[in-house]
């Protein structure tokens, strides 16, 4: 069993706090380690970006990467990187088997380590997950939609629970390498099509020939940034739950990348919702359309 522990790392760009979660035999992971980064110019963060990979993949180093540092600084957020250790026969994406509690424990306890972090345990979060971490991000948002401003699910294997009505109001982005993960693509398409017809604030992008280097991040970065602007920045995530109206936003026709068609979500014909991706601003829809068109032209 691991003992709880914290230490502070200082450098010229950010301050970092580390937390080790005490693991029990009931948890679906062998260890749970977290690293929180906050730009020194931010007096108090307005939200938290949480990065989750599959078991055994350390996302703590990602908190130091330039994309997340830039977004976090501009939108006045902290970044939390996670490492869940492998445990044979266990699925840590089933968040009720310890993962959800570990994240909340990290946020709550880290909030006591600095006056700047005092609201950390109550702030809204944006989750970005890959593979099993993608399932974790979805399950976390589904269970705690009131605490989640948005989520990104990259190549999830499957979904343990059906989406709640509340999850439809949480901006979500599903990205799948269709040729590498055909089962994932089928599962995402089904859940996406079903829920978009009910107005789910979700987007999806599939690719078939393998992405260019960091191609998926060209989609993820603007999505996360726009969600932070729409749901957190200049809002009060502690005092109230902020949600966008279901009719707000813009849609992008994904049936053709050359060129994608952008339209107001409210003007999408009933029955065709699953052919469109929802975005929280026209700027974001245009940025994603640009990235998709450029990538298609390069292949």
C-alpha cells in the first residue's frame, strides 16, 4: 500500500505539486500518482485540465508540454497529469473501483498545499483521455457531469455505462483511428448517433489512414480551449453550474472533408444530427474544419 505524500517542485515556468494516493485491495489499479502544474502568474485557477492515459502510461510529464502550458496559462487553469499503475485483471476505467475517488482525493488534498489552490477541490474540470483513459474520461463525465466542463475521448475501447441525460449537456469530443480500432469506431458511432439526435453537445472525428504526428492534438487543443472559454472563463464555476443552451453552438458536416460544411446547430435537419459534429463556437468549428481539410490534402 502506498502512503500519501506531497512535494513541491519549482522552476522558472511553473509550480508543481505531487500526490500519491493510498491504494487498497479493492482498487482497480496498483498505484495512483498525480502531478499538478500551475503557472506562477495565475493567482487562483478557474478550472483544471485532467490528463489520463491507459494503465501504466504516465501522463504526468504531459503537464509540462507546451500545448497544455499555453492553454492553461491563457485560460487561467491548472493541469493535472495522472498515472494509474497496472493491476492484472482489473479495469481502472470503471471509475467506481477507486479511480474517481483517487482523482477527487488528489484535488481535495492538493487544495490544502497552497493558498492559490484553495478552491481546487470545487473547480470544474476538463478531462482528456486516451484508450482506457478515454473510457475513464467518459465514465467520469457521465458520473459527475455537474463537475465536468467538457471531455475528450481518444480511441476508447468501449463504454461501461450508457450516457445520462445530463451528459448530453457536457461538451464531448470523440476521436478514433478507425482502421486501428474498428470496434472503438463502431461503439463511438452508435453512442454518438443515438445521443446527437437528443441534442448532445458532442463532436466526433474518425480517421482511416493513420494520423500525421500529433494530428489528433490539432483537433483536441482548440476544442479544449474553446470549452474552457465557453464554460469556465469569466464564469463562476464554484457558485453555480454553467451549461450552454442545447440550441447554441455550430455544427460541422463530417460526411465530406473537402470542404466541411459549417452551419448553426439549430438549423441541422432533424434526423441528420449524427452526420454533424457540434462545436461551442463558430471559431472552433472553423478551426477544426481548417485542420481537417489541411490533413486530408496532405494524405
